[in-house]
């Protein structure tokens, strides 16, 4: 059998695959996370999604933890605020955008707590901007990090609560004796209906920013009195 005949019998020649890029790995990991959750995300699963051996991924990504940090970085990449304008309006815009981004992938929230300086450049950029805007409020310098943590915990906790709400029994679905035993839960019904969550998020966010304004104004007044 000639070389041409052998080639024809073997079928079409397999095309040489171009090397994987980091963007391809992150995109495949993001899709897998969205479809299967963090438990279904693994280096082998990503490799299968890309049609390569899992060893090929390690040229781009060290392990699953690094892949999650890269997915988080990509998820937060588009968060930004105008360079000019009142600090409180810009901070509100930043936190609203952060909530929307993380609500799509709440399983990335633990990554924020564990990674520290190992977070990606985009995630650190957002955190730095967050602190910059709080500092612009005029809060005493030793209170800026306290305000940052308070606001951060509010946003992340809110996202965790609202994204788990679909599996939480509503307070509206109450036992027959609830009105007698738990009158305040029945009266105020702090349920998790999706149509209420935007209102509740903005209520909490405004309370936080109002507190920052008040503390900054008190600091200014105290400074003026000492001069």
C-alpha cells in the first residue's frame, strides 16, 4: 500500500492544536462553574471541556484554587466608577456593581476571604478603589478600614443570603400557631422574596453611607472646634 493509500485509509489527518491560552482556560472554567457549581469544577473537568489532556492546563494554571482566583478576577473586571463626582454616589455605584457581579457567581465569595494578596490584579484594583472612595468621605484614617470591612461584609453577606433564598422557606409559609408564638416574625415578615431584595439592598447601603457621612461630619466639627 502506498503512502497516499495508507493516509486515505487512516482518515483525515489530525490537525495540530494551537497551544492553550490562559483566556481559554478561564473561560472554560467559568462556564463549568456556572453549570456545575464549585463542586463540579476541577482541572480534569476543564481539560475535558477543552478537549485536551489535563496536564496541558498546568502550563497556564497551577491548580483549582488559582483557577478560581482567575475566574473571580475576570468576574470583577468590568467594575469601575467615574473618576470624578461625589464619593458617596461613586461608592454606591461600585457596591451595586459588585453585588450584581457576585450574584451571578456567589461561590466565588469564599475565594475573597482566603486569598489575601494572592488575589488577581482586577480584584485588588476593585478593593483599592473601594478603600479610596471610603477615604474620600472624610472619615478619620483609623476608621477607614473599619468602614471598608463593614460595607464589604454587608455586600457579600447580602449576596450569600439572596442567592440561597430559593431554597429557604419563606416566613409567609408559617405554622398555624406562629402568630401567637412569634408575633414579630409574623407582623414584619422578613421574607426573601426576590422583588423585595433590591429594595432591601439599597436600604442597607444607604444606611451605611449615611453613617459614614455622619461620622465624617462629626470629625470635621471636632477638628474645627480644636482650631
